[in-house]
């Protein structure tokens, strides 16, 4: 897990979100069961899985409730962990529906992939998936690196995109994990792709705090981080697709794709960047359960 995601998880633990979400977890979510066995039986429950961090569980719970609202039976296998743990269960059909992220999933299946823009990544992912798996529509919501500034800094320099940083005359300093210094989308990428000269400071878990303190003025923050809302941050757009796009996308077994596609695609259409951040705020700050967050999201968007 990246440091940014660890930060979100730590925030959730601080406010007791882990306890709130405990009802979603299973002590052994991949234990075989009759309901979870791949089957052509149209009456069998649809098995929905999730990773072991709150944001992914919330999305999975939203899928599950949407399917139940459409009259389908659902079995939840949440809190599984990372791809090495759950992908074999997806490929075998033990898990039939799972919220994933386009860019990261593409690189999991095709380490030589070079696409970074949303549509290019999505198209390449479709081709890279193993037999028996498909993806439904991707959401505009993402869980990926972003270059983020404070609202005050954005207002002062009229910033909306990464390209706008070129008009800042103050010295620029980018903060993020130590490895960002050598990443292709780090300072070297900003120079070669956007023509922007920028310094670098390794900030690790204190990136947002350093941004607020002014020791850096540009921060690498994940787009699902609830502090984007709670700390009034501005995510700069990336018109040249320097950063790897990782839009939320449902991975689905082709055996049930036609059965669930309309319901899940309707959820995806409403899953915007702001909506995802708001759901994470409700978890980490308001301490709401995944079930309650999903129920509210579906109701607010006329999906239940």
C-alpha cells in the first residue's frame, strides 16, 4: 500500500473507523462456501469482494446494496487484502464482482504498459484481462496520485491545472514519499513534460501537514484522501496525462456480467471524485459505517 493510502487508513483508525467497519469484515473472507462457488445458477448469490481498507470497502458495499435493491441476492467477502491475495479468487470465479482501479490493475496484468491517460488505460486494461473477466464502465472518481495545493495558494496564483504552475514566480517545492524524487512523474517529469522547475522534499506521512505549514507548496496526495475536503485542498488537473490514471472500475466475472451491468454502471455514473471524497469523509470524520454511507449515497442519487 502506498504511504498516502496508509495515511487514510491511519486516519480511519484514529477516529475509530476500523471499529465502525468491523461488521463488513470476515475473519476468513476467502473460506470456500456453497454460495461462493462459481455456478451458472441464476438464483445463486452474487459474490462481491473488497480490499482491506475503508474506501474500497465502501465502494464494494455500495455495489452490494445496489444489487440487493434490484432484487438480487448478494454474498459479501470483504477485507481480503491486496491483489496477490484476492486476484486468484476473482480469476477462479469465487469472487464475481470487485471494485478496482484502472491504472494499477493494468500494470498488474501488463507490467510493460505505458498508457497513462484515462481512456487509453481503460482500453488497454480491457485487452489485458484474463479470460473469464471483464470490466464495467469506469467512474470519473479516481484513487491515484495527484498534485495538490492549498486553496489559498491556488487562489493567489489562479491555479487549476499542473500546467498553471509555470506562472508561479515563487520557488516551488514538491512534497511526497522519498521515492517520488525518482519517479517519472516527479520533478523530472514536471520539467520534461510541463517545463516546470521544482524542488523536492521527502515528506512521507506528513505531506499534507507540510503543505499546510508552507514548507512545501505542491503535494503528492491521493485523490480519494478525505483531507482534500476537510483541509480545503485543490487537486490540479493533469492535461498532459503525466500521472497514471486509476479510475474506479468494477471487475466482473463474464458469467454474471449481463445480469449486473445495468445496476452497477448506474452506480459508476454517479461516482464522481467529489462523491468519493465525501464518502471517505463520512467514514473517517463522521465515523459512519460502510453500510450507512452506501445507503445514503444510493438514496441521494436516486439509485435505491
